[in-house]
């Protein structure tokens, strides 16, 4: 009767990975397409802080001509916005880029991405991590709110 060895599971290696600190990650990314091709579109997402403080240093994509991080603010009753270079993401925190606050501006969103309904964004962190996240592209539809002040209005630029 022949005996054979049961392969030994690689559990010790897998367990070693559990000691790694929780990374910062980004989810719920979406882009609100500008109804006017000459105007920038807006992008939103939520950054979740990991075990260590870091910062978001920028966002890149192959599917738009240019991306900037902006912050909206109310000044003398008027909404204005300005570019921001870096956004702190403290450990265990949640930093939202949302309509009316921090947002991405995307110029020249690529037709291929629009056709697919999503585009990949690369988030550059201060700790050297690069996070690739798919953002859903929401087309400007007939149901778009008409009265609310829109963060897509970039005439202030
Ligand atoms: Cu803006």
C-alpha cells in the first residue's frame, strides 16, 4: 500500500499578512457629467482612512484631459470654489468629496468612458499608494434638478 503526503497548507504565510496595517481606500466614486462639453464635469467619492494618517495628493485618469481637486465654499452668499493641492485623510476617518463641498473637476471626459458608463480614477496618496477606483458616470438627464444651486456651475472660474 502506497502512502502519500497531504500537501501542507500555507496558512502561516497567509496569517503573516494579517499583521499588515489596514490601508486607506476609496469607494462610492461617481462622476456627474456636464451637460455642456465645454464645461468641466464633477467627481465625488469617499476616502476611508486606514491605520495611519495620510493625505490625498491628487487624482489622475486616462479618460479625461485634466483633473483637479476643488473645494466649494460660500463667500458673501455666493458659492465659489478654489483648487486644493492636498487633502488630509486622518487614520480611521471618512473624508467625503460630495456635491457642495470638496469635489473633482474633470475636463474633457473621454467619449469611450462615457459610452461605457464608467472611468478609472487613480488616487495618489502621500504614503506612496496609488488606488485605482472605477467611478460610475452619471449622464446629465432630463430629471436633473432645475432649481437647486448646482456645483456643476463653474462660471465662477
Ligand atoms: Cu470646481
